[in-house]
C-alpha cells in the first residue's frame, strides 16, 4: 500500500497530501472511480456541492469497508448559497448526501465579489459555526486571492486552514502561495496538470525520461515536493493507479526549479476577481 504523507493544518488537524478529485466525473461513474481510488490507496476525496456527485462519493466510501475516520472527505459550498441561512441548509444537504455527520474539510468554493454584495465574510462566519459545532473538522476557502484573505484575517476569528487554488507549472501563483505560507494556510492545487497542457513540455518530458516516470507523474511529484496538496482525477483505473505511484522517486532541487521556471502566469480557469458564479 502506498504511504501518502500528511500535511499538518493550522488548527492541529492533518490532511493527506495526495488525494482523488471528482470534478467533472459524472454521478453514474463516480462510485466506480472512487472505489478504484480507495482500493489503490487514496484516502482523501475532494468533491463539491456543484459537482453533483456527493451522494456517490458517500456511497463509495460506505461500500469500501474502511472506517469513516480513515477517509478524508472535502466538500465545498455552492455558489447560490452564500447567505447564512442558505449556507446552513446547503451544508445540511452535503452531510445528508455524503451519509455522514461531519466532513473533514468544508470550503467556500468561490469569493464571488459581484454577488451578495461581495460579502464572503458573513459566509465565512457561518462556516465558523460548522467548525465550532465539530461538523466540519476544518474549514477553508477556494480561489481566494491575498486581498480576500486579508479581509477574513481582519474581520473574522478563524484563519482558513486551506486555500484551494489553480496551480500548475505554467501558473505557479507565487503571490498567493507566499501569503498563505506567511499565515500558515495550506495550499491545495486544483487542475494540477493544467488540463494536460504541460505534459508535452520539453523540460517536463526530459525530466520524465531521466526519472523513468510519465510526465504526469513528474508534475504531480513537483507539486508534492513544493508542499502542495493535490488530487488529480480520472475515471480510468490504470491512470488512477499511475497517478498515485509517485512516492518511490524524488526530483532534484534543480528539476523542481526548472519546472517552476516554466511559469507563464497562464490561468486556465476563471479569474476569482471577476467570476460571478454559476
């Protein structure tokens, strides 16, 4: 069984550094994909209300034979439920769908600066309720930039444990990473392979050839050595197993630097300062 390192969060909890993402996996395929991942050694599943597959994630975990405490489950607040009462209802729906009385991590999915008066602060205070009740073991944010985080730091009681942001070799997000490091906020990288755009890069392919690994494995290893928490997704069993097979080799410091220097500030996803939600 693959041994996956844990990351210590700023509230004393720990999170597996490597996990399995279910974004864009259809509900009909989710149980099989998550079951394959759990059998391959994954113990961290990242879902969201907007993905519409929380129930299938919960079903796969329940069928796995693993104790609930052995699987770290993350979900995220949907974008049309930022007002406190709506956030409370949405959180109850998440717990019901997952078939559990707590989640390990619950995130505000987007800051939504043009909706609800841009008042993600009151939304965060609602997540603080879930945390104090013990129904969310940790709480965090997703797609927040330093100026969003400064507002939370100045106006609320609890520092986010995690900020989940788009990170891949062409978009390293150094400013966000530096702010989060200063405030002990762990970085999770979504779309860690840049939707496959970096896998043909000559630098990455050269390193992969020398390491006897695939380009995807090299990029995932780069994330791990930089301290990112990542959760690649796939519905292909062989790819699910291949992705986790990155803990039997290391990149040199020069390799890590060479990949980092590929940065082009090339965002593939939505701009958090403009995205109004769906």
